[in-house]
C-alpha cells in the first residue's frame, strides 16, 4: 500500500476504545489515561507511516499497543531496585536503606495522628525539634542540635545565619562539587556570604587563614572533601588549630562533615574519619552532616553545636522552608536511637551492616550464590567467584577499598551488554556492573535471601532462554 492508503486506513480513537481489552482497561484505569494511550499510539503510527514505514496497524494492533502504553503509564516511576553493584550508599539508587525499626516507625506515624508538634504532658503545642535534639546532643557531645531537609540545606542555613553580608574563609582545597551540582562556592553566594579563598589546592596553612582574617570575617568554614582526595604533598589545618585562631578574633568555626561518622570505623578495618564528637571536642562551633550517608537513616541534614547558634538557626525563616516532615523525623529518631548502641547499630542499620561485614562472610555468600546461578543457568555462562572491591559510595570514605568477593557471569550465547540490560529492564530492576565482558554481582549490597533468589531466577530465565 502507498503512504496515503496506509494513512486513510488508520483506525480512529473511538473504534480502538471499543475493543474488548480496552473496555476492560477502562474499568480499572482512569479514562483520561486510556484515551491518551490510544491517541499516542495512533499518532505514533501516523508518524511512522509518514516516515515511509509499511506499518501493519489495524484496530487490534492499535488496542494491543495502547494497552502496553497504559501498563507503562500506570506503573510507578519511583520503585524498588535490587542493587548488585557493591556501592553501599548509592546516590542514584536512594542512598541508605532504612532499618526495619525505622520503617515501622514511619508506617506508624503515617497511619495515624502523631505528637509531631504536640506536648502530651501539657496538652499544648510542642516543637518538632524535640524528637531528635537530645539524641543528637547525646551522640555528638554538642550543646544543641536540629535537623533539616538535607545537609545541603544545613550548609545553606549555617552560612546564612553566620556569614550573611560577611566574609567566610575557606581553603581552596575544600571548594568541592559534591554530585548533583552542589558546589560550595555557589551555596556561599546564595547564602549572602562573601567567599574568601585561602591556600592552594593541595596545601593550606594556618598562616593563610590568619592573613585573611579581618574586621568583616564572619566565619571560618571547613568542608569535607567527600568524593575527592588530594593525595601526596598536602596539608590541611586541623579543626583544633582553626578554633584557636578563630577564638582570638571572636569568629566561629563551622565544619561541614558531609557523611558524618558517629563512631570510629577503624574497628571494622575502614580508614580513619574524624567523628562528629571529635570535631565538637576540638571546639568547632557548628558541625553539619547528612542523615542518609554513613548515619544510615533518611534524607536529612543534622546541625549540632553551640546552643546560641542553634537557637538562631531554629528561628531563621529558612528553618520553616527546610523543616523535616513527620515520616522523616520518625525514621531519623529511630535510627538515632539505634545508634546509641554501636553493636546493635552495625547489626540493624543496613548501611552500617553492609559497610562492616567481613570479606570472608561475603565470600561464603558469593560461593553459595555462584553455585545456585550455575544450576539455574545450566551451562549457559561461565560463572566465577573472584576477589574485588566494594565502595562506600555517596562521597563517603572515597579511599576505602572494602574487600569483597563477587560472582562474575560471562554469557555464552548473548553479549554481556545484552545481559546487563535485560537484568535492568526486568521486574524488579536489577542493577549490576559490567567488566571485561562479564556481569559482576557483589553480594554485599544484596539485602536478603529473597533478593538473591530474584537474581538467581532472573539469570536463569535470561540465559537458558537465550
Ligand atoms: C553529601 C555532602 C553534602 C550534601 O549533603 P546532602 O545530605 O546530600 O544534601 C554537603 N557537603 C558535603 C561535604 C557532603 O559530602
């Protein structure tokens, strides 16, 4: 048929809507969604015919195509993913997985009314800050604390309160960009602080700060360099020395710690990171850190430090714009409660558990998993267990090589790229790395036996069918 006849033969919307499958769909799906799917399908067919395609597209084909579009439109955009990458705080995959207790707490306050801003004792209005403040001060040794929407918000607020219309001194080695266009210089500008850069990329001395301090100095800022490290010939000024200098000029010191470590991770073979408590002990006036990086809780930003500064932060107009909702507060409070007992924290908070599980334990899981994959794929791939490295992710502990064991799968009949995409496009989504022609599965970030089962089954389905 020529283009014109094909175009004339296109079904019209009403005929497609009268098809049995579509009538069923109309019973379960909003009419507007179904009608849009039908119109888009016909429109797409029209475009393809115009482009010269000899499309066979009758009323039945149109209905089938429209139903597929309805299914896509009706499936949630934000959904569960199985993370087989070995990157624990995976920013693109939602950073930290909540503990079972935190999930229960969220469900509980979501299901009913709560004490969000209600004081049960007096029967009067309360403050939403009370739910986490004493936990945060207990865990960090600070005088006062509050939590906001994320650490970026915490940085913004701290700068707005301490350095608006003033100068904030920061080392050139700390002017970092932390994924998703969070750049320290940009945040400074938006907060109304004037940035005074000191030192060089690799070395900043106390004398550099000293030379920059003047009558307009509002703040000395220290930023954790997160996902980036200058190694070799380097020097940073410790918080203790900054505090000493700042005190002589009556200027506060604020440290953005990024990940926020609450206990010494060296006990688990991880590199040294100063804890929040250490910064406070060394005299930092304010410290901020994320809720969903190494704390292993919900997205949030903690601000801890001097009582008078935290009171100013709580009263700042931005506090209202940056405040936490009840579900996040419930998850955060529960996570912080668990954190009070380190042994419980590394068992129950998934991020900490994954970070501290010994390689030998992962190795045993990898061998077990490999055996099951071998069985389910029935010779359709070369399966191996090899030593590898897991990553903390999320800009946390960038230099930490966390030893692990991975299962590698080299398919015989299809390409590795094809295998990866079919793992990803199945339901649920499975995200895994590719390396040298192999799919790499790191059991460290598979959360439980059920996730392992899904991986085994999916590999079997794809590779035996191939
Ligand atoms: C991650 C990070 C931030 C941003 O924290 P969010 O909780 O993602 O908003 C800010 N500063 C540093 C140093 C970070 O590592």
